[in-house]
């Protein structure tokens, strides 16, 4: 049974709204590093560790959320995740100790975002998208992830200024009520799951992917993506303020990344339908490495920060529609939520290392420079890993075609 075009587009739009709220909120956490650290009397490593644990738990929980979504539907999975996410934000807002902050921001938010984040939503959209437009639609969902930043980052910055970091977190928690109507719209994608009985089982899909060398290379490459984006998202605002460039530029930097990512993610999805995705992925990682090297060599100024963020933003999450699209191309869309979620776990492990190491190195040396160079070197490694991936559909799909 195939969804009508109108229902498919509705699923796409609702997925964009959900991922915008979930991801936009998460990407605003960099604005909390300095106010929370100063108010609590912590070094930056303490709050960085909360964000790092959040990213790691997000990744650990993602395969389970993906499997639940593939079996019982994305609507219920998203609603449960949104409830955990909102509860975590509320706990964070009332935290008076590192352990309470870890409970809210690390444990609850980490598990919550796994159930209303990329793997579940990309899987829902992939099931209803026309095959010839699947890569483009995945790019649109990815663009929506940072479109949320354009609304949420100014809101967070304003609320921190007027109500403090606690009031800003409570505002974000209340915003998750929007998930109720949006999640209900995903039922069309859920019908695609229940109507496709028989055929390959989840355990067979996992065994098939585990035996494919290209899938393992995607796992390794996506770790680098996670390291790079989480280090920048968490520590770039503080890095900019350390240089005496002001809080306004720190928030503007994240918004510039978001603006250019909207265009870049859509472009990556579009190009993924025309060219080999593995080579586009290699190009993105090389581009990140080059951008970081130039930024470090030139040094931070208002102009260099904005140019760097524009370039990095354009290739910020273009990896997501290309990686998820490559998985769907090789293995089919049926179990994309689960298969992408496992690759996403590697991404979140990179998130953990990028967020935590950034704070650790800064507290030890008073500088982020070493981490910038590590991020650039990893970009070259990731570009090398993607080039040899076998991107042909597996024999099972070739026979079915």
C-alpha cells in the first residue's frame, strides 16, 4: 500500500517541524556553556561533559528507538521521546548540582532526542517518499533540523538575557507541546510499516548490513562528522567570546551556520540524486578540513568568523541525507530507521568526544587550538574512508528489481 502524494508531503512537513524543534533546541546548548558555568562555579568541562553524555546516550538509545519505530510506528515513538526531552529540560532548569544537571541534560534529554530525532524521522519520510526523490526529501528533513535554530537561538539568547538560563530552559520545555499534533501526522508513514508484512526480518537486515564493508566504513566516517559538529556547536560560542568578540557574534555565528545549512543540506540531498553519494561525502569532509585549517591560520575576527560559519554551515549536515540515502540505496528503505540509527550511534560517540575533549583541553591549556587541528585531521581521514565504499544495491534488491 502506497501513501497518497498529499499524505506523503504532510509526513514530510511534519517531520521537518519535529526535527526542527528537537535539533534546534539541542544546537542552542552552546549558548548555555558560559552562563551555567559561571553561575554554578564550574569549569567548562562540567557542562561540556553533560552535553557529551547527552550525545552518547542519544546514540546508544537511537538503535532501540529506530527498531521500535520500524516495528510499532514513528508517531508513538516521537511522542514518548518528546515527553522525555521536555522533562529533561525542566530538570536542567532547576538543577543546583552537577548530578542533577547530568540527570536532566544528559540522561533524559539524551534518551528523548533519540526518539524524536533524525533516525526515526528520516525512516518515516523514506518510507513514503517517491524513490526518485528520496535523497532530496531526506535533504529537506535535514535542512529542517537547523531551520529550527533560526527561531530557537534568538529566543534562547533573549530568554537568557531577560530570565536567566533557567527561564530559557523552561521556555524550551514548554515548546515541546507542539509535538502532539505534529506526531499525529506521521501515522501515514506508520501504515507503510504495518502494511509491509513478510519479507526480510529486522534480524536479517542487521546481519546483511553487518556483513557489508561499506556499512562499516560509514560507521567510522560518521564518527568524524559527530566530533566536528558537536565541538563547533558546543565550543564555538565560547571560543568567540574568549577572543573578545562578544556574545552577539557568538549567537550570530550559530545562526549563520543554520542559515547556510538549510541551503547546503537541501543541495546535498538534490546532488545525491544525481551523483554518487560516497564521492560527495568525501568532498564534504575535505571541505570541512580545509575550512578549519584556514580559520585557525587566519585567526578569529568578526569577518573570518562569519565567513567560516557560512562555509561550514553549507556543508554542516549535508552528510546526513547522503549517508542515510546511501544506506537506503544499498539496503532499501524498510529498516532505514534502525540501520541509520546504528550509524548514528557512531556519530553520537563522535559528539561525545568532540564536546568533552573540547572542554577538557580548554581547562588544561586555556586554548581550543589543539582540538581545531584534530578536527581538521579527522576530516581528511573521513574523506579517505568513504571513497572505496561499494554503493551498489545488495543482491536481494537487485533480484527484486
